[in-house]
C-alpha cells in the first residue's frame, strides 16, 4: 500500500516523512525491537480500587476514546509500511483460558457498548474455528513456505487487519506483576499492572515503524487522564 493512499496522514519519524526511516527498522524475517513507555494511574474513589471486570471495561473504553483523539496512531505496521485501521477504534483483548492457552477477542467501537455487553463478548468468546486449526497445522508443518505464501499473496495482511486491532490489551492480572514489555510486530500493546492502593502502572509497547516516542507518550498520558477523570 502506498503511503499516499492512506486515509489519514501518520506522524513523521524523519524529515519530510521519508519512508526510508520506517523501512530500516525491520530486517528480513525478524520483528522490530520494541519501545516501552510507562506511567502511573492514580485512583481516588473508594469504588475503583479493585482488579475486576469493571476496571477492565474502563481501560478498554479509555483506550478507544484516546484512539479517536489520536487518529495518526491508528495504523498497523507491516515491514516498513503503514496500513490505516479505519474510522472506528478496534482493540484486541487477550484473554487467558483455563488450559493456559489464549484467545484474542476483537472489540470494534467499544465506546458504544456498556460494561455488561463488553463483558459478555469477552467471556462468551468463540474458540478457534476449523479454519484456524487448519492454518496452525500448515504453519507447524511448513513454517517457512506458509510464511512466504501468506506475505507474497497479501493473505496475511488482509486476515490480520480483519481479525486484530492496531492496539492490543493484555490483562496479566497477577499481584506483584507491575510491568510487561513485549511489542507485537504489527500493533501497539498496552499492559495494565496490578491495581494496588489505588495506583496502577500502565505500560505501552510499540515500534518505531509507527511513530517516535513523544506522540505515543502523549497517547498513553491521555489514557491515564481519561481513567483518572472517570474516578472524580
């Protein structure tokens, strides 16, 4: 996809928005090295000091609101190219199952759903279908060939953008774990820490194909501001 055809103009990461800087942040089959930023969210209300579903929903909606306000970060990154994620915010929530596997639940435009509706989507999620199981079998059997097939045909980009959001939210939810640092290859990721004594560390991971640190930092601080304002 040509940069000129994008729906919205992204943040430049070099002079004159040269595409070369984005393209050198990855190498062949490797993923770009991630950048991690953290901030501390402080809650004052007595009803907002628990790690529960209500807090997860508040974080989801705060991210969605910030995405609307920062459309220049609403992109996927694919090997030095940016792909516009669309007008409505999309967030992929990573949910752990009882067998220690994980599901990724895509929430589209979550600002228009209440806590109960979002909770039902997360808890009543569908497990992997037969098509996904077949794909995983092929990847396991012919990893390099399938990797090249998906990328040469454009199948990977098409499926990724339809099944995942440009922002991942992973709820580790373990006492004592305050920060996680892992950057997906094509999306940003946000990790809330354990909420304790009214304070919660909020971490965002991204790569420099998307933007420099300052605009992403402002995006993170806006999420914190929204969460703290809901508490007042």
